[in-house]
C-alpha cells in the first residue's frame, strides 16, 4: 500500500510543503508536552520521543482516515481540529491540506 502524501497549500494555491504523514514536522514543545503527559519526562530519550511521535501521528492518521472515508481529500485548515494543527511545525499560513 502506498503511503498518502499531504500537500499544504496557501491562500494563493501555492504548495508550501509536501510530506508523507510521518514526515510532517512536529513542534518540539508539543513532543515535550506529550512526553511529560505520558512519561513525566521533560527530556525524552529516543525511546520516549519515538513513542510520542508515533502517538501524535496515530491521532493525525485516525482523523485524516475518517475524512478520506467521508470522501474528502481537500480539507480547509480551519476545519482541522486544533489538536492536530497546533502540533504541526509550519511557519507559513496554511489555507488547506490536500491528501493524495
């Protein structure tokens, strides 16, 4: 099975970033926050860090899989839950995500 590509698009319809799910950059402070939540570890070792990232990507995957099952492959940024948009480390203003 081919992994899905996530295209981050700005308001001018320009491509900002194109990534597989597990390549989407995650904010460091979110990794640390989740590590504290799960392990009480403010300086996560590689094992905790890997687990935290898998957990974050699993939450994202569950949401996007549901959206795809509903027949949508273009999601406005404003419609994506904050627990997902707030963890993605992206500086540009995203208008929508397209999944292909």
